[in-house]
């Protein structure tokens, strides 16, 4: 188990748990970023401040603070 | 769909368009009606509801375009608009627009809509794109499985549009059909129990017992409020608590909303697995991902963006300059021709020196404006907008701004008014207010004429494009620094999360760009013909009256005595400028001159800045009127550019540009700002803030330039 922010470019992972609270959690879920979802890390801004991930067919930009709250396991 | 129908006897249908952001709702409305709603390839293009009317088969349709929403929440203001509309307003049918190329995610919202007991039709939009990607959807089977009619459409090719409207008509006449939303067994058991309970007590309601049960289990606030005062509540509540516990246990979660989201997701996965066939195997990396690996490259991403910006301003100046001479010549010719037909000297001056000079000075810059608009339209419609927000988020974050602030800020380069509106995509009120305060620092299209005028007056054509680029960038930088200051002092608080969808890259159709640019350009021209013409007349009047007959007579005498033509001319010019100085406008200018003297402005510049509070184009038209009056027939160069480089020192010009860059955009924008910020006091804060910053920076710029040059 690790955090989404710790993943490298090109890595594919499965979401285990969302540690985000209320609204942010709802938002992530409505993006399809929920338990069991398969996520691929596409791009990273310098110093991983912001990352681009792929969930299903959709690409999503996340800031490091948010990616920190997503527990994943490597596939 | 043009046949007119009588508004009295024909039947009315009100349709609400609901869907996730960027699925083509607005474009779909454009393709069924003659509307030109704003379309763009990023989330949050539409931020307010808009009604569009059209007739079809004897029906009066009212279609309501709503902001896109990911889920039924009030995350941002624009999502609240949609949510409130759906819950509180009257309408007959919902068209739920979904993106066929991303069905699973889109159906997440659909599932929530289906518990509202409204008539729903699903529009499977982007069928053209789905076809290209080898996605095949069986719409009939999907309709059957979901219990809701599904129609394949494409807003671009207009395929299936008629069928969609026919289906809406049919659905409108049908009795309500229960959609088939199926949950996992444990959840179904709990629903059944609550339904049984409601049934036992013959609970009165419009919505079906099943939907009420689902909404109760989901902790839906509105449903709770409705039932809370009902006598059955005391008995129902323990049942609900027990049921929620069971569901949470089943989903191994302590959040029943999350549990329901998972329920929906697995239902949707089931539907999609049944109805969707991926015919062509997808490549490992989609085109969008390939482009992204270049455009948002950690090292090259930002330089590439800066290069695009720089090119845009080069083009704006270089290409924009080509037709300028012709436009200038045209208005010069028009002034002469029209002037020759008017015998009354006062009216002639009003038409030629007032209206034609003022409007001409503004129309002159239409080519530059068009190029700028094309640039913004490309940014909006290709999908690059979200990428820049991604690239700049880290940088913005350091200055206390949200990455998504980029979208309203960029919109601000076109016009501040839509920019203020689009700040609604920011979730947090503090972030939104902060963004509202600095949108004005992004130089809007109306300021471009001032910059082009001054850059052209003081720099060679090769340099002018670079100067424009520098002006825009420094405006933006000052804005960002201002944001930091505001964030540290007024808008303190925690940072909001940044989660944003990155749309796929799309090649915008020429038609779309054409329409976007045309609409905005026509607005600019319309403003020139109405507002600016009116303002020019006012400026003309204020600068011609009161007549000073004594002074005129004095000069007439002097000129008559003088023999050399050269001297006569000199005296005539002297007369004009003296008359101008003692006019109403001259008095205002003279009165405020001391205030602006530390910035090196003469009274004409001071006046132009003040009239510019109405609109920035008026700065140029005022300068146009003042300088065309002040020197009737001049030697050699009689363009405004020439007049400016002759009469204004370089240091004053720099200070002038700095003020234009920073102070209030215009009257109309101030009104919208006040409304969006939510109170008149914010307007006064903005006024004070921008005036102080503008004055201090202009003062510094003036003195530094004077020392250096
Ligand atoms: N290929 C294709 N592109 C489409 C279609 N419909 C819309 N688009 C594109 O999708 C993008 C989004 O369109 P909009 O109409 O602005 O979407 P919206 O749903 O109104 O978005 P919001 O207002 O942000 O909620 C634009 O770039 C359109 O050109 C379609 O049927 N086919
Ligand atoms: Mg829209």
C-alpha cells in the first residue's frame, strides 16, 4: 500500500481507500476516483506539485496535497 | 426546425439540459436552434442558465442550458445554479446529455437524475467521435435496460437531432415510466423495507416510494426536510439508521454516500458492459496523451506556452498593422467627404472631429482585436486551456491563487465581463473574490488599442510586437503579485483542493472559431457605433463649448493682419489649442492636471484617463478627438500615432500605459464585478486598491524612465 503521489510516471495502481473528507471525497468519487478504480499516472509537473492521472477514460489533474490522500496498491 | 407556430394555441414544452461538464450541452442547443451559445473545450464554459426558444412540429420549445455538473452537489456556484434549477423550477422533460466516449463516468450523474421522478431522455452525444474511436453503443438495448429512452446524437454532424426532439415530444406525452435502477441485494432489501413502511402508512407524495427510500438512504437533505415534520418520522428514523448501518457494513465504508456511489458505479458498469462494444482495440497511448507528453512536459511545458503567447502578440501587431493604414485612410476620406457636404461649421465639426474621429480611432484597431480573439478562441476550443491551468497551478499556488483561476484570468484578456462571471468555477468564495480582484490586471481587448497606439508611436514596427507581449506579461505579473499581497492580508485561509478534468484535444471547426470571433467582433463594432459614438459626441461637445467669441475674434484679427501663409497656419493652430484649453473639458483637464502632474501627464492625457473610466476604447477616441481638434491642419503626419509621438514624452507614455494596465476596466465591468462579488463595498475596495496601485506604479515608472532615458 502506498499513496498515489508516491507513484511514478506510467505506473498503474488500484485505489484502496480515499482519506479525503466530505466534499473533496464526493468530488473525487464523482470523477470516478473511488475504491477499486484503476488509476494510471500520466504526467507530473516539476517536483510533483501537480500530476495528471487517468481514471477510466478520463484524465484528471490533481495537486500533490490531494494525491496524498489516496491510498493505492500497485498492480 | 423553422416553421413558425402560433404562440397562443400551440403547446409549450420546457426542457432542461443536464449533464456533466464539457459533454456538448450548449453545442447541442446551438444545433437545434439558431442560438450561438458559448462553446469551449473545457469544464465550466457555461456558468449561468440560459433559455433558448424554438418551434418544432407545432410546439413551442423552451430549452434551458444549464452549467455542467459532475454530481448532484453544490460544490461550486455554477453547480448550485443547476441543482437549484432542477429542484425548484418547473420544467417538463430533462435531456440528460452524456458523452458516448466516456459513458461509465457520465452515467454516474444519470443514476442520480433517475431518482428525481422526472421524465428523462438520454442524449448519447459525440456519437461521431465514438464512431471514430471504434465505440459502438446499442441505444435500443440501453433504453430497454435503463427504462429511459436513449438516442444517439452528434451536435457536430447534427445526426440524430430530430430523433432526439421527437423522442422528447413522445416522452412528454407518455405517462411516467419507472426507470430501472437496480442495486445490490442488501441495498434492495433495505429499500424494500422502507417502501413497505411508507406504503403501510399511505404516505402522500409525488415522488415514488422507491425514490423516496433511495433518497433517504443517501442522506438527501431535501427529502429529509420533507419527512422530518411528518408524524411517521419517529418510527421511520430508527429503521433508517439501521438500514444505513447495514449498507455501510456491506460496502466496508463509514460513508453511506460513498456506498451509494459504488452502487451506481457497479450498476453503470453492468449497463455499459451490455450495450457498449469497443470494436477497435485501443492503442496504448491515445493521441491526447501523446500531445500531453509534449505540451505539459515538466521542462518544456511553460516555455512552449510563453512562446505561443509571444507569437500571438507578434501576430497581433504585425498582421493587424496591415489593414490599419487603409482603415485610417478610409476614415480620413470619409471625414473629408462628409465634412464637405455640411455647411454649418459647428455640425461639421461635430460629425467630422467628434463622431468620425472618435469612432474611427476605435475601429482602427479591429484587425488587432480580431487576431487576439482568434487566439483566445483557439485556446478555449482546443483543450489547451486546461493544460495551461495544469502547468501554472504550481506557480499560481505559491502566489495564493488556484490553478483554475487561470480560466477566468485568460478570459479576462478578451473582456473582463465574462471573466468575472467565469470565476464562478472556483469553489471557494475566498479564491473567487481574490480572482475577481485581479482579473482587471489582465489587459482586456479594449485596452489593446491604447497599447498598439503607444507601441506604434514610440517603437519600430519590429519591436512593437515584443512591447505588446511585455505589456501583457507585466500586467499579469503585477496581478499575480497583487494576489499574493491580498492573500497575505485580506483573503487569508487554507488552500482549496485542485482537481480538474483534462478534456481530450479537439480540432476546432472553422465554423465554431468563425462564429465565436464574429460574435465578439460584432459586439466591439456595435459598441463603437453606439456607446463610443455617443461618448465621442459628448467629448466633442465638452471640448468645443463654451464658445469664447472674444478670443476667436482676437485671433481672426491677428490672422488677417499676418501675411505669410506659414505664420497664418501657426496662429490658427495656436487658436485651436487655446480655445480647447478654455472649453469645459479643458477646465476639467486643467483642474485635475496637478493630480496627474507627478506622473508627467498633460491635461489631455488626464482627461482621456477619466473618460476611460466609462470604457477603455474611449481613451483612444478621446485622444483622437482632442488631438484632431487641437491641430486642425497639420504639417506632414496627421495621424493619431504621429500626434502622440510628437506631443507626449516617452516617460509620460510609459506611466500612462501603466495606469491603463491597472485601473478599473470600465463601467459595465464594474457593475458585473459588484454583482459577482456580492456587494457595493467590494466595488469601493476594488476602486481604492486599483487606483492606489496604478498611481504608485505609474509614479515609479515615470521617474525611473526619466532617469534611464
Ligand atoms: N466531436 C464532437 N464534439 C462535440 C460534440 N458536441 C460538443 N462537442 C465539443 O465538445 C466541447 C464541449 O462543448 P460544450 O457545448 O461547450 O459543452 P457543455 O456541455 O456546454 O460544457 P459546460 O458548459 O462546460 O458544461 C466543445 O469543444 C465542442 O466542440 C459532438 O457531438 N461531437
Ligand atoms: Mg455549456
